[in-house]
């Protein structure tokens, strides 16, 4: 049986999840991997057959997505060409982790495409919602990578088809300690802005991981370094807490490690607003931006913040078994 597993490469979350899913898939079928987008920092430990431009976004420097750069770097003609050139008919099963080329290629040929992603969960019933709805953001989440069946991941199991996060083995096997520092990953803010605000907490040692800096930089009580997967997760594992965006994988890993968590959702990114609402419902503090008016909340979190208890068992294999059982004809699975 041949399977295409397609990964959204904008950011590190989808890539990190694939590190656990792909090896399991390869034990179940003949698997080809597709990655589209180029904003991720992780090097995958398995071959990638298709590397596409796809359709992604660019991190800004003031707390949100850089819409102009995202539009400028998008190439609709190339995107359509990639969709037309991808031969999805050669596969018995196509699984998309919010990856648009494979999803739209299947859509154009009326071929089933299985959504296995966090995005499959955020718009489900019973999931906490932010105070206001971004209609454009909601439409993008629904139409960006259309699928015929969905299995989602969220911070809690909000429904039958929604599972707790896939925590990669690399993180599960880490030794968790507390060296007293705080780890920061806010890719939508530039280094100058981070230094300006974090330096106000002079008694705190900050370890910042930056998408905007290619060399190590020290400024008083702040260390800024380029994103490195190994260094980043080790910093989190030895921290007192983590300040980060309201993505999915990083907050999930922080909660799993039983660290204090404070999130700042990216502006103009509805998925992160939804994530923040879910985290807030669990007791995780959320602030809207990195501005002086929120420093009191940050200080309270530093002094009095609590760990939010979660249970994230390793059930990735069971999820994949269900996906195959419900979406692959028995005649194929038995070959």
C-alpha cells in the first residue's frame, strides 16, 4: 500500500509532529513525504520526496504575520502548477497535516484526503472560542487545505475525533530540571523589541530563541540565539517557565514538561487566537501583546504562576490505526 504524507512546512509545529508520525507510518505502508513552505527550522530525519513552495505566511517583527511579505512571496501560478503536477492517483491514501498542495490536488480529482492536524480540531464543536470571530481567518482555516475526513489534535480532547497532542519522543525522553531561567520563543517579534521589554525584568535570566538573528547575542540578563531544535528543547526542559506564541506544538510540549506557560497569540493569526482561548480555558495566562501595559501580568506569572496539569499519553499508533481502519479498504490493507 502506498501512502503520501504531506506536511505544512510553515513553522516548526507540523514538522516536529511528523518526526513521530512518519516512522510509524513507514512500518505500516510504503510512504512518500511531501513538505511545502519554507519557514521551518527543523531538519527532518527522513527523506522528503516532494519539496514544494506551497502557500504560507511570513513572520513579522511587531507581533503578527507580515501580510505584505506573505503576499509578495506567494506565487499563485507556481502553487497551481504544483497542484497540477502532483500525481495523487498513485497513492492508496493521502494524509495531509494542513498541507495545501496535496489537499487541493486531491480535491481537483475527487480523491479522498485525510486531515491529520491541529487545524482539524480548532474549529470543531465544543472547542473554546475567542471573544471575537475573525471571519476571514475562519474562512482561511476552512479552505486552506480541504479534506474529506478529519482527525485533530488539541490541548484537550474536546470530541471523539480530537486527540491530545503528539509529543515527540525526543521531548518525552528529556530529563526535566529547573535551572531558574525562562525560555522565550516569540518569532513574530524582532530582537530589539524583545530586549526592550524583557530587560525590564532585571532579576530574570531570559534565554531567547530568535528567527531574526543568526548569531549569539548577550544583553545584560538576556541571551538571544538562533533557533536550534536541540538547544531549544533543552532550554525549555531546564527552565522555570516558557514565554511563547500561542502556536500548538511548543505550548503542548511546555505543558507536558510541567513548566509554567505564558502565551502571546500572534496578531492577524486566527488559529493562534483560537489556541489562546483554549489555553485560557485551562488556566494558562494569555496577554494580547508584548507591551508595557502587560508587564504587571508577566511579573505576576513570574512570581506566582502555576503549572497546569495535563495528561498527554503516547497514543500516536492508535490514532494511525484508526485512520487506516476507517479510510483504507480492507482489500488494500491486507495486501
